């Protein structure tokens, strides 16, 4: 079964494009996209330090471009994945009436990490730490979808 999954963070230049890139590398038959709750970086490629960290692990993010999350995304996707509670709350604030598309935290799929969110490496500068969590959550999400 093919799923349509949207990964969402704040600016769509670090966490969500990395999550999309890691996830699609592990299971390319699903439809994926990423978006940001803000419109600061619309049209921009992922942040270069994140691209470099991802490339070092074999993930190519160069084809991705930032866009802003919009209410229509609830109808376009089967599952929306938020990187932290602020993103999740911003997404839910745009939910159309009667829509039931699930919105989950990415770290829900990596309980073994003990993390409750994926910290934003744009601010923490810990791109490898973010990728460690993203890889663990992507593996968990893939297992969940198979299960």
C-alpha cells in the first residue's frame, strides 16, 4: 500500500527535508513531501549544513525546496508528521472542520531514543544529532507502516 506522508517543521530547510530524504531513501514507493509552518524560506533548498550532514550519510536533499504548510495538505496526505509540539499545534490550528487526517510527532516512532521532539539544528547546530533522531524515527515509521 502506498502512503502519502508530509513531514513538517518550522522553516522547511533542516528537519522536515532531512526527514523526507531519509524516509524516502528507506522506502521510495511512498509519496512524500515536506513543508514548514512559516513562510520564511519558500523556494529555498535545504540549509547547506544540513545537506552536507545528510550527504555524509548517503542522503541527497538537493532536489527539495521549501514550501509553507497549508490547510489543503490535510486532504493531500494520509499522515502528517510534525518535528515538535509547536509545529504540531500550528498544524492543528489550520485543520479544516471535519478533517481526520492523523498528525503525529516524528519521535512517536522512535520511543527508544527517549526524545519527545527533533531539536532544530538551525539553532542547536547539532545536525548529526538531529539526523540520528530522524533516522531512528524514519525506521520506526517504516516499521509502523508495514505492521
